[in-house]
C-alpha cells in the first residue's frame, strides 16, 4: 500500500490549482507566440457608410460571394485594407473590414474617415 499523504486536502487543492494554471499557460502559449509584433504594422482605418440603402457584407471581394450581413447608412466600419476584386460600376476596389468581411467601396457608398487604407 501507498503511504498516506501528509498534505491532505491542501495538497489536493494545490495540485488542482497548479494543473489549472498549467493548462492555462499551455492554452495561451500559441496565442502569445503568434504575437510577434507584426500586428503593430496593421493600422485599422475607419469609414462611414453613406449609401442610403446600406452596404452588403460579403465573404469575398465579388458579388459572387455569399452575402453575410448589412451595414446601415451612417454606420462606422473598421477597415483593415483594400483589395482589387470584381468591378462594380467600373470600380474594382473592395475594402476588407476588421471583421474579415468584404464590402465594395465607392465614394458614393463608403467614405474613409482619414487617409486611404493600405493595400492588402
């Protein structure tokens, strides 16, 4: 038989606490390792929806991609960058929003609050 532990309930509590702490460190490790400072270069820009009918959010920079939502007139959107995609009304520029959706950009539909977003 094994000798009875002298630590009793405190030892069990300490073991559970340390196990939980170790699990937390292991879970956060990859996220911390991925934060290598590259995100510091990604500036989020802002734009305001000026299209009276709003803007359709899509999964990619084309009307062929699925519509996943709408942004209403006056909504402020976070813009990560801009990308060339399908031409709409002669304009191929689409914005990639901070939520990873895409929206076609036109000065008639969305206005940047500041400088133009960088290219993706």
